[in-house]
C-alpha cells in the first residue's frame, strides 16, 4: 500500500505538504508489489480520459512543431478514491498459483555508475515476498582528470557545493534505476 | 514508475480531497504507463496483446505527443527502441503538468508538484519568495551544486547512471552515452522541460547546445568529469547565498 506522510500542518501563511512514496524504498516496494499481486490485476480505474496536448508558450522564433492548445480537463469525481478496506488473503496463498516459480532469484549486477547494484528476489506461494540487496555501492569513484570538453561559446564551471536550504531537489538518485533493472531481471528469471 | 511524488500547497484553501485527487492521478498514470507492470496498458501494447488503434484516449494522446517531440528534436526523442515502446521520458512531465492544471483550475495559486525530481512550480513558497530548487550533485546524492529561484515554470533533470543503458541515442544505438551524467532544463512548463531534457540528453555533449538554441529554455549540464556547462540565459535563475 503506498504510504502517505503528513509533513506540516496548515496554519496562517503555512501550507499543507503531502508526500507520496511510490515504490522506491525496498520495504515499501515489497509491500506495494504484494498489494498489487493481491489486487485484481484486471481492475481499471474508471476515469474520464484527459484531453490532449499542450501549447508551446514561447516566442515565435521557436523551431518546434506547434502543439495545439490543451482543452479543459474533465471533472475528476470519476476517480475512485482508495478505501481503507484491508485486502483479505485468499486461502490458497501457499499454493503456487502466481506468475512466478517459488525460490530465490538473483538479478544481474547493474552498473549504477559509482558501484554495482544487485538484488535477490524471493518468491513464495508464487508471489514476491522479499527483495534483498546483494550488492550496493558504498565507495565513491575517485576524481578523474578534468578534460576540457570545449562546448563552444558556453560557459563552464567546476561543480561546487551550495547551500542546502532549498524547497525542492531536482536530479535522479543513482541507484534507483539500477535497483529496478536488477529486480526486473530477477523477476523475469522467476517467471513460470 | 517507482519514484516519490511530493505535492506542497501553500494556499489555505487546500483540502485533503485535492491531495487524494492529485495522487490518484499519479497512480492512474503509473498503472497505465509503467513498463515495469505486466498488466499496464503499455506492457500489453508491447506484448502485442493490445493494438495501438484499440488503446485508450490517454495512450493515444501520449503517442501523439511523442511523435510531435520526435519530429521537433530531429529524432533524438523516440519512445520506440529495441522493439519496445517506453514513453517514460515524456509521461512523467505530462503527469505533473496534468496535476498542476487540476490545482490551478481549483484556484490554487501557490504550489509545486514534484515527481522523481521533475517539478512544476507555481506562485510563491511559504516565505512568499520564488521557489528554491536545488540541483542534486549526481556524484554525491546529499549535496546540492546549484540553487535556482523559480516561479511559474518547470524544471526537469534528465540523467542516467547506468553506463550505456536506458538512455541511448536513437540515431545510433551503439553509441554509449557516458559523456554526460545529468542535464537540467528550465522551461515554461515541466512537460516541455521534461521532453526536451530527455531528447537533449540523448545528444550527449551537444545536448546543451540544443537547449541553448531552444527559445525560452535554459540548461545546466554535468559531465562525467564533474564539470558543468550552462546556457547563456541560465544565470538569471541562479541564487548565490
């Protein structure tokens, strides 16, 4: 079940911040995958389709193909809200009816740039019940010689640490892709 | 898609239902477009269980947008590779844009929507200042290497830390893209920033030149030697504390 966490309460001049974690942390990921396996995989959210496309709101000298204006979005009342009803486990959980063979399956080592990531998936009763890291990067790469890449006319600079006082951080973490790739491969090798 | 989503609303009129609606949209997007989910619509298309002509409206929309982006970037953006469709380089920004539109239509004026490090910022933060966006050091996850002061725009960072994997040059699939590690694009909308950051990243070192030539967009590119190259208008967003 995706986990929600209250960050701040509302007060004058303050806002409400909600954080939704979707599958990155290992424990949450496992719980999420188990939940997905228990949920009817054919259920689809009744949703009104969103209407297309966006406008490129910039100056006329754009080299881009023009993109049409977005239409108004349909009302969202049709999105069913998740309930708190717990999923009851079917009595046949121990029987292998799932997509996967029982056992322990290793994913490949995947290069996450500053180290290798490798995960191991455990299947019981045909379902994913555990994911473990066999390898996880702990060492930083040593710094390399700085080459002048010489992109003409554009300024360059060495990276410098800045203030950490920010509202938002942009930039992917290094291990998430490697984790997903290794896990996906482990699950592929577990398939019936 | 396996990424954290954060929504921060300053307006006192925000309700829990609004947050539920926003997160429900991301769940909807994930269930439809995640290539990691076997029963997602995109997976069923990739498994040939579902033809594109029978796909949902939103799927067709995304494919439309992908084709427009492919043309606009000279083919450097392409959701088709090695026999499969993977629209994640466009869907994330699109989803954030959609949620941002939902909030605006509800009259919310100060907020941000952040999914996996791509963000749409609107209005002001809780201190009535422009939103402060930090660019993460790809070599040290706990460190910020640039602080931006932004409002009413989108910021997207494209990057891959898997050597030679996942992000590739559609024009030459044998070309390993290890020259650049991270490319941050600031644009009028996060959907635009996201798709162009994805395309520019596939161009390697030349990507920053593409962003430079693109009217209304600025970029900050970090290469494997821990050097950054940035566009001529980028500096106006930078905060020096």
